C-alpha cells in the first residue's frame, strides 16, 4: 500500500502548510513588533527605516517564505516577555505537558480496557451498571470542574495532596525534568493527570464496551465458541483485537482533544506546561510565543495522527501496509 | 404539487414515530426523570427575568458589601440570599438562573449552526460523492483531529488579543456560538454522510431512480427522512458537548465575561475563592452545570437505545 | 426460427462496463520490486455483451456471483452508464439519454429488485409508495383516478387495499415483494427488469411471486429481462436464456434447447451442478478451481482457467459467438472445433 | 445405542414484551455415522435446533426443557467447562456464511492451531502439521501458504473448505452443518457438498445438515426431518419424504418447486406465510395455510404417527391419502 503511505505524508505536509499560513497571518496582524523593539517614542522616519531593515515592507510571498525558512531552521521568533527564542521557551515547558499527557494516557489505557471489556462481557452485573452510571456522570463533568473539585476535596478539605505546580522535579537530560523520580513529583502529578483523564476515560470505557458488545454478537465469536475455545481467549484474542481497531482511530482523534484539555488542567493546577504558558502569552499578547505554540502543537498533532494512521494500517490486516506492493 | 402529500405524510409519520418513542419513554424511568429535570432547569432559567429575586445585570441591585455570603443553610448567611452571594455581592441564585439561560442559549444556537453546516455538507458529500466527497471528508478528519476545544481556544485567544477584551466581551456570545458551531461541523457531516451512503445503496433509492424521480426529490423525500435517527441522537450529545465547551472556554476567560456570567465564568470567578472557604460560588453553579449536562446525556443515551442508529465511527 | 423476427423490443449491442478500482493518480502507483510502476486496476463487469429480447419474451440471464448479470440489469435500467456499447429500446437508443429525455421511457421500463426488505422506503406507507409514481408520471390525475389506480394495482398483486395505510415493516417478505411489483405496475410498463426477484424469499413464497409475475406477463403482455442464479426457475419462467460467465456471454438459446442440449462447457457444468430432487448422488461435472476475480482479465476465453476443454488457442483468443444449427449462439473454441466430448 | 438422542427439546426466547417458544418439544435420534437433514423455511426453527444441540443459543434464546443426550451425556445439563471440551472436539459445527465465520484479524493458521490446542496437548508445530494435513484432505492447494493468510485474502469457497477442515481437525463424532452451501455459487456448492459427503463417509462422522434446499438434502442425507413453526411435522428416510411425502406442508414444499411443474404453467403454491414466533395459531401450526384443515386441526395439535413409510404429524393424513388415491384413479380413468 504505497499509496497509503504517500497519501498520509502529503496530507501531513498540507496540514503543516495550512498551519504555517494561519500562524503567519497571526504574526502579521497581532501586535506590533516595532513597539516591542523600540517602544512608542520613535519618529516615523526611523520606524520606516526599521521596517525596511526588518523586511516588513517586503512583498507578502517574500515575507512568508522567510517565515517558513526561519521556522524550518527552528527560529520561531523571540518571545517579547521572556526575551528568549520562542521555541526554546516552549521546549522548556514541553516536558511538563508531555508528562501530564503520559500520566493521563496511562490511566486511560490502564483502566478503559479492563473496564470496557468487563462491562461488555457482563452487561447485567451490578458492577457493570455502576461503572456505566459513573461513566455517564464522568462525561458530563467538564475537566476543569473535576480538577477544581479534586483540589477542593484533596487539597483544601483533606490536605492530602498539593494543589499546584510540579513540586520537586529531577533533571534528566536537556530540557527534560521529570516528576516520576521523586515522591513529591508523584504527589504533584497525581491529581492533574487524574483530572486530565477524567473525561476521556469514561468516553473510552463506553466506546470499548459498545464496540466489544458488537463484536461479541458477531458470527466469528459464536464460531469460536462452537470450536470450544476458552472464554478468556475468545474475549482477549478474538474479540479485543477487533474491538481495538475502531478504538485506535477514535483514540487518534482524541489526542487533539487531550492537548486542548491540558490547557484547562494546567490552568487549574498552575502546572508549568505549554498550555498554561500559552494562556499567559495570550494575556500578554506575546505574539511570537503564540505563533510558536500554534506551530509546535500543530506539529505534534500531525505527527501523532500520522503515527496512529500507520499503526491502524499495521494492525488491520485488510489495510495491510506491512506487505507493501502486495 | 408535492405539498399535498407532504402534510398528511408528515403528521402520520410523526404519529407513528412518536408513539413508538413515547411508549419506550414511558417505560424508562431514567428518561422520564431526566426529561423532567431538564424541563425544570430550562423553564426556570428562561423565566429568570420573572422569577429571579435580583437582576445580576443591574448595578443598582448589587452591593459589594454583600459579597461572599454563604448559602441560607450555612452559618453567617443572610436569609434574602438563598444560595449566598458571589465575590461581587450578586445573589448567587439569580446569577445562576441567568447564567444557565445563557449556557443553554449558546449550546442550542451553536448546535443549530453545526447541524445546518454539517447536514448540508454531509448530504452534499454523500450524494455527489467522488472527489468532492473525499476532499470534504479529509477536511473533516483533520478538523476533528485538532479538536473543537483547541480550535476554539486558539481562535478566541487570537480574537481577544486582536480586538482587546472590551470589544471581545461585548460580542463574546456571538464569537462563542460561531466558533463552537463552526468547529463541530464534522460530527454532523460525517454522520449524515455515512447514513446517506448507506441509504443510497438501498434498493428503494434505485427504485425511485428507475421511476424517473429527480435527485432533489430523492434526497429530500426518500433519503433524508431515513437519515433522521442518527441526526436526532447526535444532536442531544452535541448540545451537551457544546454546553461543556462553552463552560470550558468561559472558565479560561475566553468566553462570557464576569459581568455577564455563564455557568463557566461563574465557576471560574469562584475558583479564586475556593481556598478561602467560599466553596459555594464554585460548587453550586458546578452542580447545576453537571446536572444539566448529565440529564441531556442521559436523554441522548435513551434515544440511542430506542432509535439504535448505526453511527459513524472511525 | 429466429431469422424472420421483427425488430426486437430490447437490443443490447456490444455492451461493456468497467469500474475503476483506483481513483486518482496516487492509487495507480504501485511499488513493485523496488520500482515504482503505474497500473490501473478495473473490474471488467460486463464485456462485449450483445442480447436482444422480442416483445412478450422472458429473457433470462443466468450466472454465478460476479458474472455481471446484475450489472447488465442496472445498465438497461439506466442506473449505470455503459463504458462502451449501445442499448436500444423499441428502435431508439436509450443508453445516452438525459434524465429528462428518459422520462417517457420510465413509464415503459420498470424494475423489480432482489431484497424486499430494502426496496420499499420504510418511512412511506404503501399508499404513498404506490401513489408517488402515479402522480409523478400523470400530473393531471384527479385524486379519485389516483386512488382507483392504486386500488387496482394492489388488487392485481393480491394485497388487500385496506392495508394501504400501513408501513412496509408490517408486511412479510413475500407481501413486500408483491408491493414492490405493484409499484412497478403503477406506471403501466411494457418491459420489466427483474433482478433476482425471488432469491431472497422462502420456497413456498417463491412460487407465489413467480406465479404473480407469470400472471402479470399474460394479462398485461409484459416482456421480462429476468436475472437469476437459479436454473430451475429459468427452465420454468424463461423463453430464452443467456448464460454469463465473468461478464461475457457463453451461450444464448431457447430455454428448451439449452436445457435439452447445452453446448458450452460452462453451461454443461452449471446444469449438472444443480442438486436434483430425485437422484441421490451428486454427479456433476467438476470444475477446476474457482471463479477468478473480474479485475484486469487476461486475454482469451474467460472460462479457460476452469474449462476441461481449454487449449492454447483458448488462452490467446477470445471466442466469438457462433450460431449453431439449432439456433443457439455459443462462444467456445471447443464447440467450434468440435472438440467437446462427453464429460462426466 | 444412538449417538444423539433428543427428547422434548423446547427452546424459548425471552423478548421484551413476551416469551415466545421457538422450538416446541422436538424429539429425534441420530445413529453413529448417520446423515440427517433438517429442512424448513426461515422461521421454522431449524437453525435454532442446530445451536441448541451445541447448547450455544445466544441471548435472548434459552433451552427451556428437554434433554439432549450426546454419547450418553446430557448437553443441556453440562457445565460450561464440559461444554467447552465437547464443542469443536466431539461435536463440530459448520456455519452458513464463510465470509463472516472466520475472524478477520487472525490468520488461518492461528485459527486452526488454537482449535487443536484447545482440546489436545500439542505443541504449536505439531498442531500446525495436523492443520496442514487436514487442509490437504479438503483439497486446498499449498496449505503451508494458506496458514499464513488472513481470511479476506481467500475466496468464499476456499474459506468454506477451511471451515470444513477445522470441523474435522479433532475427528468429531458429529458435525452440524447450518446451511453450509447457501452462501456459495452453484458450481462451488456442488464441490463442497461432494467433499462433505466424501469426508463424512470416509471418517464415519454423523452429519446433521440444516438447509432449506430439498435438492441438497436429497443428495446428502439418509434421513430427513421437516420442520414448521418450531415443530417436527414429518420425518422419515429421505427417499420416502421426497418421493412420497405425507404432510400437506411437505407436499406443498416439494410441489412448489419449479421442476415439479411444466414450464410456463402456474406453480402449485402454498397460500400465506409461515407465522411469526409468538403468533403461532392454536392446533396444528399449519392449519391456516392448509386446504385440508378441519375443526380438529384448528384446536388440537396433531401427534406424530407412523403413516406409509414416514412419521407424520397430521390429523387428516388418512383423508389426504384417500383423496390422492381417488385423484390418481380419476386421472387413469
């Protein structure tokens, strides 16, 4: 399936192109770089000269190509507020967000599969009914509200867990500082990742349950029973593999939502990640940082979605990119 | 010429359809209770100007000295503020009623916009097919993968930075409806397209073509009526999602301003006071929001069970 | 006997239909042995098919799945456009008409479908389903005339007109198929394309529907194009039979001739494979392998890969239809060269 | 002793509004090596019988009462573990539609090996070798390659052969085949039927063939059971049933076939349709469609009784016989 790969690649490039256009448009219209550079008290002549020097009077295409060229070399401008390269500011914040997403993903995958499978296998059990009732409650509580409630209960009322920040982080490599190597780090990341997982987890439980129940009705599952295959094998080999195919696609779509929810979670917990930084940048009209965030997030989306597409192609024998050219 | 057949058909169709719906509705206590709660919240909030004890938009009725009174059952409460007051001294009950009304209006309008865009695009893509279809659906996939909330946050953030908070706050409600409405079109479009494709394959459509009917007639008279079930089901879920999206955006300060609070902005303004013990400013509107979204989701669940449409996935 | 026949009602000439599998440039590019090559795959559903039906005939098209018989039906009904070839109806060409120009023909040519559970609009009552075509094609009809027409067709297919306010799901499969036939009859057609109209029905119901179609044929002077995979139905219903294999016609003959003296090796195999009631041993001509996919067909006779008579010529040259002494048309080199021996 | 002995088997479906009876007290025996056909139209309960024999009914269906003695064990009373050991091992099943029977995400090899290893202590390699052997037995070319393939890479006929090979993997005593050729083309159907017949005979396997096609039954089975609305209405040797059916429904079914009428003439049709479960009339279930029905037929369920060469459940079978005789004489005269 050569076409499959090329199509995904072309699509990824097209999306990045669209994002770069949007980013460029924002950069050109939001705020005034001159004011940031030299302040208000400069004469119009000097301003024009500066504009020429900065290339702000160049034709659109020249400016855009310069923007893309710089972006490809990792130059996304300098943050007005931090007075540092925007990309560097973001890269410093990136590990915090990624660890948060990682924590939430582990919770989601770790719980949604067993719960979804259980509720599908035993739809009438009391526990299944409880899980389903909780799941519909779960999808009805917005992430930020879950986060607030958890702070209220665990931090304010009971005082068990910290309510903001990353706590003690251990430096690993480069910009990467981790929460996972100290007890304090674990305590700090627990609530935010649970909060981040809180809306996605019930969604996946329900999705896996629905898919699994459909698969369990299928003829090939009945056939597996007629062959005398053990129940665990029917559930986890025959049914689960077919269940996970549609779940993977939906999961890919949810990565975007997850990054969006990090903004909410990070805001509530004042988690020093990209999302929190982005909102601050918006409030400060820190254009280069906004633009850089947009490009980095867009890039993450495109990469993860392409990977999910490829995984789907590998797992699904009917797409079969494993046997190229066949 | 077709109006003659349309009217009796429509009413009869409704009658049959509703009787089946009504029957399963009566038999399902969860659905009945959810509907009752939803109607209660909707009616009281829409009658807010008539039944609310205070008008939170009228500065003359607000006294900053009244701020942060707890609800009537707690210690140190003032009896005239049943649910206490917020940080600005507004009566919480009245503010919640007005805020709920705003949340519901934004949710419904946004879903209306989504439905309009999504159904038109879905019908077009499904019926015409070919390159247009693949293009539109790729766009929908990409749009979905970026998630509504992400698109909305970026759009609203940039808009706010561009126009300044004052102008932004004035038109916030329109921005919210527009961005939630536009960003979610793929949900409808994909569902409608999938149903249209499934229906188009069925032989009754072929039969209509062999009988010489035109594409418009086939679309509107034959395919659309058979595509309604999934549209109904996703519409409920979409309203719930839109209300959550609005609340989330307002919580981030990218939606309704504190002077005109929706449920989300109320929760947001109360969040700062949660550490000082004034939990009610956050918790009570939070509960209202959750109950509202929950009953809509429960109704959606019930409807999914009854209509059992094949929804688009993956 | 077919020499001095008048102009046929339906005349299909060199009909071809291909469906492209690869859309767009990208999908045609394949990675083969480390090299990029471009290839188009298309399904050759119907290849150079010529058939004709006289007025009052029941022309049966038989074949196994993938032989293109349903495609032929859909091409004639105007649901698909042919890639090549022409379809003539009553002397005028119909395959290239616009929807507007086709409109008057829609009253003459109607179609009955296979699946009675999908061929009626589930959101319309029987009354609405039957009224819509009457109104559409006879805008001048009064309400009374329309009602009369609906009642008349319902009676003629044996469905009680008192049930006209009901929805399709309230009827059994057999009754739905009757209603579907009624819908086709509302416009008073002269030619009916029936695409496997009874194969989704139970045996006892099949007889009912088949009888209904025979009755309609006699009382209304209908001509049928009858698509089926069931040879016993063909023997009973058809006046003439065309056997299709992989989109090509193997043999066309009068029904009796075909059943008494099949000539093409495929026709013989097909006939011998039908399980017979009275004999208790499967005694059929065994064919090698399975039906190939109709994607990018190789040259030569489409049946060569399974034919016990195939030789070098069969894999190079596609056989043309040859008229036999008994009037049947057979496309087979072996028949032409008289190589056919008795095979058991 | 018979291999399989079914007594008063009753299967019900617990629907939302009511509980309907899908199988109504059916009883029959099957000898070792015997091939039995179960014939009926959709809704007759023939497929349900097949699944009930394996105790594999899916909700909302359940076995209400009766016993299924298979090699002396009652399948109805078996514990899940014992059922699991029996299925696929002593009693195997072939499903109707080969396109949806095999799991799309597992290779043919995996699906064969797992079946063997579910019942025998075998290494993967040993199981693979047996699988290859069995694939050869069903005439599948280059079986080693097939094991690595996924179902979607194979044609319907090929898949049904593989399903037959899987049924034979553990040398079962009984194979239940539910419409094994209905989804296939005529030429392929003939091949598969021949193959099944050959394998059943050479391996001394009993076969229960469930089908709506009298022609298939005629060629494949020694004994036939005709079902209608959840009951057995006629049973006997296949020849006797085909050549001299006694029940008006069986007669109608055979006479309705186009082969039984001269081309172009009206087929002899049975009026009406099979009643839906839950709407089965009182008395003989066939009475509303039967031209011989009397008041007794409308009130009493006819018992099974021996008549001519078959067992038949019909009140009026004697009168029928008499009238048929009279007709024949008339024709002769």
